[in-house]
C-alpha cells in the first residue's frame, strides 16, 4: 500500500499540541466490536501493519497510530521522545477515540510502550481496561539483544546526529534486509515507503533522540521486565524465530518468567513477522484471542485470585485465598464434572498424596494462572483421588471441591454449567463475572 493510500485510511488528532496520525477501522461507525490496539516498532511506522489490518478488522475494531517522531505523525524537536511520554500519547489517543477496553499488540519499540502500560496497570492505573497483551520481537530484555552497529551508533549522543545525516537509503535497505529471514519477501516498494516515512518532515534530525529509547530500556529494566513477571493479565509472545536481534531464545526467556503466558514461535520468520508472514502472524494472534475469550481473569477486588475456563460443558473458576499473614499457599485441587474428574498440578509444592505422574488416559486441557502459580489442567475419566483426600460438597446444585489436607488459605474451585446461575455464596462482585 502506498503512503497516500495509507494516509487516506487515517485521520490526524491533536494530542498535547502535536499532530498524531491514526488509522481506526471503527471510524466509520463500526466501533462496537472488541478493540485491538497496535503499537509499531523502530524506526518504522504504523504502515508495518498494512498487510494484516484487514484480516484483524473482520472481527475487531483495529486502531494503530504513529508514535510521535515516526511515520506521518509530527516529529517535534522540542520533545523528549521518552517511552514514558510515548505511553501517555497512546493513552490520550485511545481516550480521544472513546476506547474503554482493548487487546494490546506491540512490536519492537512498541513493546516498551506496552510494558509501561502494564506496569501502570499492575499499580492500579487503568484508564483503558487491558483485555490482553501480545508482544512481538522486542528487546525489553535489552541485555539479551544483539544490537546492530547502526543502532549503537545512533544511540551515541555525539556520533548519532552525524550518522543520521550521512546514512543513505542504500545503507538503510541493507540493514533492513538483514532483519528478514527471507529478504526476497521484502519488496523494494516497502523499503522505499519505510525510508520516506522515516526521513520525511525532519525525521533524520530527531532519529538520534528517538534512539535513546535503548537507554530507557536499561533505566526501567526492573519496572518493565518486572511488570511482565508479576502481571496476571492474559499475556502472549508471538515471535519471529530467526530474528538476528532478539531470536526465539529471548521469547523463551519471556515465556518462562511470565506466569500463565502463551508462546507462539514462527519458524523461518525474522524481525518483522507481520510483514514477512502476515497470514501466519494474524492466524496465531486470532487464535490467542479466541483462547482468551474462554478464559478471562477474575476481578481482583478482594483477597480472592483466579481465572475462569470452559472445561467440557462447564464454566470453572479456580480461586485462591490468602492467609492472614498475606502469604499465598499453593495446593493441588480437582473438581468433578459430568464426564470425569478434572484435576490440576500447580508448579509449587505438592501435598504428599498428590502424584506428579499423569495417568496415560488423560487429556490435557491447557493451563490457568492462579496468582503466581501455573496450573496444568487435565481431564481424567476414572477415579483419581481417595475419598479421604478430597472433600466434595454440594451447594445449590454446584460441586465445590476442596483438598481436606491443604493448609488454611486453600485453593478451591467452583464448577457450574455455562447456562446456570452463579452460586449464592460467591461474593457480589463475582456475579457479573459469571454472566455470559
């Protein structure tokens, strides 16, 4: 898509005195769909998503803007280009468009805007309700990134301005092609558009200042990496495996340290998966959304934590309570459905009677995150626990199962048919949660 064609799809919004370019597929009145907001990378623009936006817009309202200093947005010289300010701009854009909740999808530079959003979310600052977050090929773990020489030069406050002025499109094309697994999939038209959007309206002048975002990633490492480690938000990493800067090994680190997260690695794809493999990238993203629509976090307004999941014919909430000392106690739990026993193994210490060996005739249903513990959930067609180990109670037609040997602050679960009413004993704030 040409620059003029992309420009025709969007509009400009004045945000804190600066003009920000925004493409909003809900601008024509179709704004009631669930919203997906896209955050683009460095040094490119919102145009990176032109190959995927139509497929996403089939089911979602899609919003993507150019960060200040990028693409068709203003490139002011009297601006910090701090990632904190870029996050403020993103929130102001979404508020201007009336966004109340959204799935956040971020690539490269945009992943630091996303993790700043997440850090604020974890602290209770939630002007937009985050439904989920998907990060793609970003160097939030800056210490693991294999930065290109041009990035290091642009980051240098003395050398950077000279490098920006002297760099030609030939050098730019060479560096961009090295980020693709298959450079032949990167067209010359795309390269020309990237270069024009990068350099227009004084882009060369502000590029060295934008490049200081790498220093922000060092300065706010604990804040942003910590946000991913501590969050209970539905979280996924959708990654091009052959990225020479942040390959599949970096995605694996993120996934391992983020409880309950999902990981999809696209083989034979480089740093820009939405451009190099748009159908695979979009398919994986929509799959994550579909999975999350059946597993939504329970509101954490009280001392109860948990997550819901449709298992068999029933909707199940996995809950956890706290001791008076504030510690979370981890214990195994199970619940009985019409078609057999469903059980889970938490990653924390197990009660002595709970065998870690999964019976051969089981079906793995997936994972749920409970507090900081990941539960692997299975269905088993036969008897699993001895009666002395599990106390099954009947209340208003709903099974409640509890491990009798667990400490105070026990995990427990509540299972009910999707079309049934919530149990009376659930606190009032969960009534909305049970409603479909």
